[in-house]
């Protein structure tokens, strides 16, 4: 097995000195792979931009030298490994990448990964198997939502959030056997209860069909996407429900990425320009102008082309900086999801 290293054309000098001398160790097991990527201290804060195919590091360990070990421990059926038959062998191929920019831009660094196995005699290529195929429907979508740690390298280990700090809230929809999908946060509110009732007190976060209201009154923002099927809300914690259990209620919508309009968008307020900007295409930011008034809804017939899911993240506990809660620090952030519904 030969693993080769090559750099993307768009690699800039600041990244070249950081990642060209890649230290990558690969262990191919029966049906999984274990990869350890030694990264420089400069890359450690950006470890969330490292990928094995579609997968983020399963663990990041910071060394005493300041360097880091990014571990990728995954099944060969995950992370979009490509399976190929080469004579009497089966080859599983993927790439380690560093993507400091959005997914639609070239990776700044690419490192090929390959695991080769002896082909089982009973193995039949998928295109020769009459029982195999790919569904192009949109039913049965699975949506995930979680609170990430400060480094954006994994799920948070605590649900205690200091007042004024940021809560990275990640949501994604599984893309298996589906055409390209865009995940949007249509509405999000904070409440002190895991269920919303007509009289519930709420703190608006995202309103008006995808307008991040918290970006106007605080420093919250959407971070650049690494894939259209995921979205990352960098939410600054607030005084609402201070010291109590807080739940984030969101309506997540799966939509056609080519059919954005006033009712299907992700917009944030840019204080430097005093205007609203679209996350996915700043050139279409005019669709965000309705955030200051009322954004129009699509007809029920048009809405039937998408799907939505109501998801609850929590409990989270927002505290003053000088307050420490031992019991809350050990708590796990729970995710509750209602059944998928067609809009």
C-alpha cells in the first residue's frame, strides 16, 4: 500500500509551513480504520476543519508541546469511503483534508488514505446485485442536533455555560441515499421548559423564516458551512433563564439548495455594514431584507417539497462567571426530537 501526499493548488503560504510535513499513521483493521494525524500547535484551534471524508475527528488530544493528535476511529462504511475492486483485492479509499473555508472551496490540504483487503469469494459488486440500489426520495430523514465544545472538536462534556460565552449549536441531516439537501434553522427560541405551551415565556433566537435575531442584539452568528446538510449556530449566551434549566427549541427544515427565497434562508445581521447577509450566498442577501419586517411564507403546495423537524436541545444552565455548579458540570446535554413531519 502506498499513501501519497499532495497539496491543493489553492494552498497559501501560511498553511504550507503548518501542514506540508504531515505526520499521519494509519491502521487498517477488519472493517474499520484508525488514523492518528499529528498537527502543529497553529492548527489545534482549527481542528474542527479537519476531515476524513465527511467525518470530523472522533477525538483531539493536545500534547504538552502544544501540538495535537487528531484521531479518526471509524467504520469503513462511514465517512464516505469509496469501495473499489482491484483484481483479487478490495480497496477502500478516502482523503484527509484541512478545509479552512466553506465546503464549496478547494481544500487547503489533501492526504490520500487507502486500505486494501483480499476480496472475499462471495463478494458481488453493487452494480451487479439486482437487490441493490439508491433511493432518491426524501422520506425518513434523520436529523441530529448537539452542543459542541469550545474548540468545535466534539460534543460538549458539560451543560454549564458562562454568561456571555458562546454556545456552538450544531445540527445536521443524514445524507444517505438522498439527493443534495440544505438544512436550515427556520425558527429557534429558548425556554425554561422542555415543552412549549401557549403561555410559555420564550427568548427569540431565530425568527421570521431564518433571520438570526440574536446577531442583531448580541454577537451571535452562523459559522461557515462545511457541508450543505449541516449548520453551526455560534450562539452567545444570554440572561434569559439565568441559573435555571434552559432548552433550545428549533424548527429545522430540509430544503432544495437551489430554491432559496424569503421563506427559506439563513440570514445574519452584520454590524459593520448595518445590513443582513445570507449565509449560503452573500450575493443573494437581498432575500434577507425582509428580516426587518415580515418575510413571506410559501403556499402549502410549495411547502410540501420540504420536510421539517422540531428539535429540543437541553437542559443548558447559563451561570455568572463566578458561579460553579458541581452537579451541573457533570450533566449530559440531552437531545429530544419530535417525529418527522411533512410541511
